[in-house]
C-alpha cells in the first residue's frame, strides 16, 4: 500500500475558480460510475473520459455479464445429457452457438443501457468526453479525440479507473497466431472441435468448462496447478471434476513456442506437443495504464503497471486517486465499485477507508469455488485448526444427487473464532456470504454450529461443518440441532 500524509479536502473552489469542485474520472466501468454518481450527489461536477466507442468497462461488456450468461446456458446444455435422475431421458442438445451469442449480447446491451448509459441521461452533472487521456501535469489531462484533435481538461481531483486487459505471455510465435482472449471467446459464433486453454485461474477455468459443456474437446495447460493461490484441496477437487467431464488437464506444463498452420495451433511444451483448432489465452490481466504518461507526474506503479494506492484509494500524488482493476487491489467488480464510491467520498471531503479483510470470492465453475478469509496454509503463523466436510454429508447435496466437493472451516484453536472458509460445491457462491458474515461478526465455531439453518439447503453445510469440530455428524439424525 502507498501511505502518505494528506490533508482532508474541505474547500470547494476548483482550479477554474468557479466554486464547485470539478472531478475528472478516466474510465467508464463500475468503479468510475460508482464514483461519478456519489460525487455529484455530494455537489461536485464530473467529467468522465472514455477512449473507446463503448462505455461500461469490462464487467458488463466483456466480463461478468456475458461470461455468466454463457456459463449458465452451457451448464443447461450439459445437464440435459449428464443428470443423475432416473425416469428422465438424457439427450445431447443441438447447440446453436450463434443464437446463444445473439441472446447474450442482447442482454449485454440492455444491461449496459440500464446501468451505464441511462445514468448519463439521468445525471446532467456527469459529462462524457470521448478520447484517450494522458497527463500533462497533476491537474491537467490532454485528450486525443477520435478525429485526432486535442483537448485539455483541468480538474481539482482526478480518479483513474481505466481497468485492465488480457495479458499476453511472451511465448515465441504466439503473436503471429489467431489466438483468442476471453473477449473473442465470448462472442465466437462457432464452437471449436478442440479448444486448448492456456491458463489455470478464474477466466481460464470458467471458459474451459463452458466450452466443454457445449461439446468442445478441451485441454487445459497449467503452469503449476489449478488455482495455485487457493487451498490445494480446491484445485485437486476441481481437477477431478474436470477430468470426470472429459477435460484434459496438464499440470506444470510450460509452452515454449506456438505456431498456426492454417488449421491448427501447435504448441511445443515441456510435456510435448499439444494441438488444437483453437487456442484461448487466459493467463491473467494487465492494467491499462501505459498510455496515461504516469511518469510525467511521478505517480507510482508496481512492476506490472498497477497503480499503487492506499486504503483510501489515494495515490502518491496529492489530488489523484485510483480504483478498480488498474490498481494493486483485488480485481473484482464489487471491489472496484466499493473503491469508486469511497474514492468519491474522500475526494469531496470525507476520510473513509475500504476494508478488504473479509472478501468473499466466487469462481463460476461447476462445482463452484468460493472462499473467504484465510485458508490453513495462509494461517500457518496462527494456532488454527480446520475441519472438512465432504458433501455426501450434506442432505441437500444428496437430494441433488451431486456430492462433488466439500466445505472447509478454519478457526483459531484457542478461541474458536472462525477465520476462513473454503467451499467447492454446486452453488458454492450462495454459501460463502454466510461464512463472510460469520467472520465479519467474529463468530466462533460453537456459535455457528448453534444457529438455525433451513433444512435441505446447501448453506446448511456450514452448520454441519462447524458441528464436525466437536462431533461426528454422520451419527446425527437429519436436521439435528
């Protein structure tokens, strides 16, 4: 974190002397719009700058919204042929990928209007300027418009919310091939016969499984393990689920070169040659900060180009703030929105921090990966204990005939205070917020075990996992209190 001494801004005299604070926001994603809305509510005027033709940033356009629509549709296709219920015919559906994409993009358009474009219509104090921004000095941005003309904009405060883009690894020959990033994959109107996925984190795994669910053969190349930053049992469990669905997972596999012969991609790796008719590069994201000329104002970034901010979203330059995926904060849309709101409050006189100590996360594979707090490895400097409950002990999972996965709780050994939860389960994302609230409220294992949970819900598994710290839940009757 960048920590510095900053005086709280209470005056509302802007650089042009007009009396109302003028805030310029670079970017139009969730963090940018959250900040813009809050800033005008607090009496500022806002100029928001967008370099592309489309506003809304990553989430609504090429990230959360289209990917979750695709994942859901692909899952419905998959369960038609792979459910476990007798008396119901199983069939392989005919996939019309073009129709899927058309519907998906219609929803993208609707949500972009509802959550972004209509906001501009409803807030006359938010002014949109189109063009690429770069710093002239700490209070002045030069804007290059699409017609090549230049415009300068002065600001009292500036918020950088420029987001991030797919990172492309430096693999010899890769740049000369027609590879996909997630952007191209989500709008492709055809399904590849064999998709090779380069990457083993969130985007790579979500899309790998979705394409498998609509009929593609899929090979995943992981530099180490699946989800290497998570509890090892998460990656191992998800890998088993993938392999059970026919996805080939190659661990500790490093591409050494990539070529395309007009029909196929050929990757030479340390594990041998891998071929496929399409390649998805999903090996992380890089911040969109290079074009801003940050060095001109001495604004600090890390070695990857992420803007260094403190918990008030302040950079090392007095009047400049940043939020979202272009910063050193976790790359989640809800973090970006929360950071944008708090940045706006701080730019208009407040002194408020963002607390990321209890941050629930979800990966939308099936089973889903959901985590919050510390895993046992991260808490190794503390005296902790953990319990893992296989889903065969959760009545709802049994009723669903899907017992893949587990729920794990980590707690302080002496106090019993819950410090972490890891979930691998169908609809695991619907479980994790309850664990987050338990951690936020410093609940103990015994307190969680004593709560009333509705029967035949997946979240009841949290109560059962808490009970395993003191008893064998296999010996309990159903809904045992």
